[in-house]
């Protein structure tokens, strides 16, 4: 969000209060606490009125400096932050000098300039990584056209000459993020726009450091787009929290990031094979699915997983977790037959319950859904008519949802495609545990995927795996993820590639996409090239929307290309699995950009 109008002016309705000096610095054993005034203090009269900012510098992990900024400390509801299972108390060195105070945590230090002229300088040894200096840290009051004044806190960290910014989640926009405005909010927008299914408020630069904005709620990034030589990040409210992560290499930054926010467990070996689906709105039943599976075998096309998409359940009833017996009259027997063919089975699910589902009345009666502020169940017609959304902050609702999945596992399902989780209301609703719905919007996907993944771990053990579309920072702990709705074009394939590399740059070890594109019918050239891309990704899935993605319906040569690259991936499995294990140990993703090397 832009607050300035060029270098000197402010946007209409904006009042800005910038940190002007570190008036007082308290040195503690494990932190520095800075009173930052928003004007130079020349005499006692300057200490009256006007905002001050309390800046606390600490370290949750060696090589990481945490910066916590607060204007009012008691008037806002407690903020929700990014899960950090690796955070703890670690030895730091605090030096309180005459002109500067310094906190050092392993490889990284931060210097606070005392007196007039605000400056935080982040260093790795003698090398300056980035700074927060003149008019960088600010408390902003913005009077909107609706007559409501909204408060924001922002900081701006410097960019050096030639410094490029990468990451910020699964971004389908240009790979280098300089010049972009990035809104850190999960949305169901597909790959053809600036919206993302997987927001991660983390960026990495080619100077060998990273920044994680430790906020659950929406964060707005101006990446060299408001101030050309700075990255600005802002958050509505009275506080802002972020971490600067040392390198010196990109791999070292991501290793520290994932040590802090968690690392992916090792997916089962079978998951690295080829997945094939029924596609979405195509006509299918047991006979269709079996025909595709048998034809793959007849053509010597190795298949590891077969996925049943939405219409394994009856229309208008998603999710009721009941097989549509019109097309699948004996699901238990069918799953046994498919297992006998050496296949694993994946089932599509989402966290919504349509009004026509038999489970709707039960969930409504027991209070298992997100509610409106009047206490009634929130409903919408977007996606499924009259649907409600499961409230995973309610332990009873979580157990209820998991119970239905456990029944499907007992029938023979092996894993789930956890679709959706982005269109979560943030206004006019409330959660069981009282969480702020604005703060919960992005975190909802984490709760959803965690509920499913933990059940799979409990039942399937080390074979636990989901195929998830939405997530948030630290979501790498529940693999794997895929890139969502793309088109059957070379341009969309490039979008998907940029999105995958941007996500893995944020510490996500494993990633996939819809081979051939989701929407439309892929021309042979697109389909064959996408096969190569897909089989060289960590996880590989044939999937489409309104048309089947089996290769013989494209052309015969597509069967040859699929056979060659599936076999190649099988031949590479000792290498791939070793690298996958390394990713779970180090946090360095299996699929990574040249920047990582």
C-alpha cells in the first residue's frame, strides 16, 4: 500500500509519523528495547503528545534478528503470528555503547544508532545486509473516503545497487519481484493474475539474506515500487513484527527460515511416481476409471496413484464424504481391485459442507461451522449452494471432520487432495476460539491442512501425504502442494513455473502442478513439453478440468513422451529420494531455482 506521493508529498488523507531518533535504549540480557520518538527531542516540551514507537530487538534463532514494533501495546486484540516451532531462547551478545547499541545473534547483528537520526543496520560480520533509516519506520494514519481513519505500521529496508528480490509465496507474476506491489492475502484467482493460493510474507535477495514478516494477517509489500531503493511492508493496526535472516548464501537463508518455521516430513516413495486423475467435470464412473488405468498399463505407462476428483461424491452434496453409488456401486470392492493393480488412491475433499449434504444439519446443530456475529452459521453460494465452512479452531469440529476422513481411509483411500481454503470470510464472522477473522483468513488453510495431515500421520504413519492448493507460511510442514488452476498454454506453463520456484524459494521442499494445464485442451506441443516439466518436478500429476488428460487423447507421440519421462523419473528415484531426504533435514527444497545454486 502506498502512503506517499513521490519523494516529498503524502497521499491525500495520510498523516505520517516516522521514527526520528532512538531516544532511549534499554539493554537487557536477551534483547534491546528502544523508545523511538517521531520527532527529534530538543527540549522537554518535545516529549509531550505525538506517537512514539517501542522497538524490541531479539533473536528467536541464531542468525535471525526479530524486530517487534508497537505503537499502542494494549488497545489491539493480540495478533496472530506465523507458527515458529523452532523459535526459542538462544544466547545473544548485547553491547550498549555511547553512540550505538548492538545485539548479535550468531552470524547476524543489528546496530541501533542512538540520538537523532533513526537507523537500524543489519550486518553479517562487517558486511551490511540492509538498513531501516530515514523515514523508513513509520506509524501512518490514513483517513479513507468512507470517513474511517485506519492506522498502519510500516518499515522500509534498503536495497543495494543490483539487488533483486525473490519469493513472497507462490507468485505467478515475474520471477524478480522488484517493481511489484504484493498483497499478502490468499485468494482463489488462478495462475493468470497477481492473486495467490499460497501467501508467504518472506522474501530473499541476491545479497544473501531474507526477511520474514511475522504476521498472519494481510501484509502489503511495495518492492521497489514506492521507494525504488527500498522494500516497504505495512500492516494495518498498532504493531508490526518481522525477522531478518542471515545467509550468506540463499541456501543458508532458507535453512535458517525452515529451522524457524518448520521443515517438511519425507513424503512416501510412491508419491514421487505418476498421479493420474478423472479430471474435474468430465463424465466418469468405475468403468471409466478402470478403462483409463488398464489402458495405461497396456501402453506400458507406469502409474503410481489414481485420483478421484469432486464427482466421486453426488452433486450438490460436497462434502458429505459418501460415494455416489450411481457411478460407484461398490466402492470398497473397487478400491480393493485398484490396490491389487498396485495403485494408491487419492480422494478430493474440501473444508466446505453444502446445505444439501446430510452433514450440514448435523454440523449446524453442533456448532461446527464458522458463524456470523449473530451466532448463526455463515453460509454462501460461492462454490456449493448454501455451503458452510468447517471451523477447525473448534476441537470437536476438527474431530468430527477427521472422523469422516478416517472412515474413507478404512474403506481403502490412501491420501486426500485438500482443495480450496482460500475464500474464507474475514468480516462479519467469528471463530470458536475467538480468533480475529482478519488474522485467521490466511491461517485457515494451515488449520485445514494440519487437521487432515495429522489424521493421515495417525492412520498411515510415514505414508502421510496431502495434495494441497492453499497454505500459508510454515505450511511446508504438511506436504505436498500444487499450483492450482492454470491454462493449457505455454504462457500458463511459464506462470506455473514462476509460481513453483517462488514458493520453493520460501522453504517449500515439494511442489507440483497440473500437467497439460487445468483449463482448456492442451495442443500436443504444450502437452508434451508440460509432461517433461511435470516429470522433472518433485511430484507429477495429470489433471484437467473439462477434458481427460490421458495422453492417447492428445496424440500417440504423447504416449511415447510420457513413457520416456516417467521411466526416467523412476531411474532417478535413488537420487531424487536422497535429495528429498536432504530437503527434510536441511530445508533446502528439492525443486529450486538457479539462484539457490
